[in-house]
C-alpha cells in the first residue's frame, strides 16, 4: 500500500469516527464544550467548528503549525506539552466536556503509549457521564466504555469511547 493510500485510510477513519460522534451530539444535544488535543494542520478543528458551531472548542498543541484560517481564537488555544497544559485545564473544568478528540500520535508507539497514559487522567477529569471521546490511540481506563458503532476501518483503527 502506498503512503497516499495509508493517508486516505487514516483520514477516512478519522472523519467517519468524528462524524459518528458529532451526530450523537446533535441528536442528544449533549451539554459541554469540545476539547481538541492536537491541532496539527487544523483539519479536524475546522471540521468540528463547522459541524458543532454552537460549541466552544479548546485546543491543545505543542505549537501552531496549521493553515492560517484554522488558528483558534486567543484564549481557546493552549500551547505546550499536552501532559503539562491539559492537566491544569482539566482541574479547572471538571466534567464540562461533551467531546474530546485526541490526535497526537507519532510513529513511536512506546512514546505515544506513555503520553496517552499521562493525559488519560485529565481526559477523565474533563468528562462527565456520556462524554464522547475519539482518539488515534487506544485509551485504557475503567472509566471508559468503547463505543460499539465505531465505523473506523480495520485498515486504520480509530478509537471511540464514552465516559461511564
């Protein structure tokens, strides 16, 4: 498989997964704000703000390296390592997120597992019962249930959860 085909599969799995969660939020009118961990090029941030226009979106990333039209407003963007910036934010905003999207995975699986283990407590702290979570890496926590209607492809897994 070419790198282009891999990218298309990854982006397709991500879009299908986010769309499934967006649809749930729209149908149930789930309360809370959105947390985007990993701004990257700004594609998913733009997708979320387009389809959840009435939701405040807080974004966390190491630096801004996105398309200029996708830079979050001042006050909604937190720069630095997620394990350092997300934890204090979570302490101040316990149980207030309706959707959390994490996409900070790298090519180094061991590194990713360590980072995700470090940020999972903040994810749980931000969540209330029913909060939806999408992630490019598996999250391991007794406080999360995997969503069974995950539409991501076996060719490129994307992980969907709901806070118990």
